[in-house]
């Protein structure tokens, strides 16, 4: 018998979003970790708001929404809020009923400054990491540092001379919003030009022969046992940004641990200053030797150790973090402007990466 496409409208339903999410869905393993982390930072979230006045969007919804944007490669907050209206999995993750309407995308931008002032993203990241430590998923001695370029939300046409002396945009028609800009015969360097869209972005390129782009620099500190992110930092893309950020994250790590550590890194960290500062902090540098130089900053006393060879093999896991952040987490081209806001994005995206790793690790038999 042929089924009829005409269906009677359901007047009353008792179905909840929880009943529609498959029991074996991977996000079911992630949600308990998120809920426990939110309970841990609950007192700080309560202190952000006054006791009287108009109720706002719960900060838990904003944090969970940011995680979903990273986990499901949602390209914008507007697209996420549109999908929240009809995606029952998203409503389930945010503890909303089927008939509960979503919130406006402007809620993210209106509350972002409050989250930044209270450093909520960093505390949320730390609360998730504390659960990984409690489950003994973290190494307490062996770490890897690495950096990458993150393409900024700015174009070449936003470049302006730093002195703003001679800047007549040519072509594009009268009153055009997209005028032609001719840099022919003019050297484009960071000393001469600055982006009007994102003044903290800098012209940088990944290697010789590659095109230069306006970028910020992203840095992660990874533990070597399971490849979890223990610290993340976004900075201006300068020539020494990788080493400066590495020492900054290492100093924060040393305040929490008293024993001697090892730190793996690629050839960019093989400099005399970086190796000396690491040893001053009580850290053994396991950086890759730069064979293009006449003399490396480390010698056979370090490279002959078995631990050095192991660190060199495990340090490549940091590339998996950047691969996930750029392909899944939306970091191939940043959607925010400035170091401060992108630091918040990086902390939440690194939290999403750790949640995926932890959910998989905890699902395995002991």
C-alpha cells in the first residue's frame, strides 16, 4: 500500500530532545565534562551579574554555543543562532526545550566584553583541564611548544601608510566601497604600513617563496602523554613571537609545577637565548637542531638521550592540534579582529579540542 505524504498535524507531543539524540552519539560523552566544568566556574559566573534587573542570556548558553561552533564547524554566530532554531541536538546540548526559541546572534557580541573582563574562557579551559588531570590523562613532566600563523580578518586593501601622508586610493569609481589599491613599486613592509581593519595584524609568510598575508600568531603548549592542550596564546606575528610566547607559557606552567620538565620544539626554537632561558626556568630543551647553522644551541649531551628522541617523535602531535583547529574549529581564517578577542576564541576552541580527545580517551577500556 502506498503511503500518503499528507500527515496530520500533531497537536500535543511529549517528545524531548534527549529522546531523539542517539545513546551512542559522541556528543553524549562530551556533555557531562562540560556540565562539570560549568559547575566548577559557577560562582564566578554568578558574580558577573547583578541580583536585580532584566534577566540576560545565561553565560552557560554562550559558552556551550561557542563549543558547538567549533565542534560542528559553524562559520559565524549568526549561522549558529539560525541553526539553533531547528537543530534539536543543539537545543539538547544547551538544555532547551523543543518549543523554546533561540537567542539573537547579537547576544554573543553584547556579552563578549563581560566574558573577557572576567577571564571566563580561560577559567572554563582550566576547569576542563582539571578533569583531565583527575583522570590522569596529562603528563606532568614532558611538554611540546609550537606556533603557527592565523590569517587575520583583514585584507591587503586595508593597509594604510603609518604616517597617512600619501594615500589616494585609485580606481573603483566615485564613492566605491571597494576601491582599487595599487602597491606597484612600493615596498609593503610592517614598518611602513598598518592595517586599518586590524591594527594588530602583521604581514607574514610561512616560508620562502610563499605569499605574505596579514596574520596573527597562535601558540600552544601540549603535554606529551595524550596530546592535550595545556595552554594557548594568541599574539602579534613578529619574528620572535614563537619563542617569546613559548617562554611566557612555560613560565606560567612552572608556577604550577615544581619538578624539572622537558620541552620539545622545532628548529625555530633552536636559539641560544631560548635554550638559555629554558634552562634558567629548570626546563630541559628538547628542540630540534637547526643543521643549517654552523653551531646548534644544544649538543650531544642532550641529543644522545633516549628522552630527546622520544620528544622529537611526539612533538609532531602539535601539528594535529593546528590541523583540527584550522579545518574543524574555523581557524583557517579568523572571524574576529584583534589579539584580545581572538585569545578568547582560541581558549574556547582549544577547550573543544580537549573535549573531543578526552571523550575518546575516557571511552577506551582502562
